[in-house]
C-alpha cells in the first residue's frame, strides 16, 4: 500500500509518495507539478492502461 506524506524543500511544500516505509527513492513534487498532474490525470490513466502489463502468476 503506497504511503503519502508531506515535506518541505527550500521553504516549499512537497508531497511525497512512497511504495513503503523503506522506499529509498520516494517520488516527490511541489504544488505546481501537483496541479499539472491533476489537469492531466485522464491522460495519465490512459498511459497506464496502455502500457501496464499484467503480472504473471
């Protein structure tokens, strides 16, 4: 289950996305990029659906 947290970088608020607590390289971005993601969320969903491969059992 992903973990969502907040941090700060040079006085700017950041959102931090981790795969788990031990994630060494979390994905983090600020407000400007968060707004861009929101605007493009449907295209991001289409991208994932197009290229996501089902896990082999």
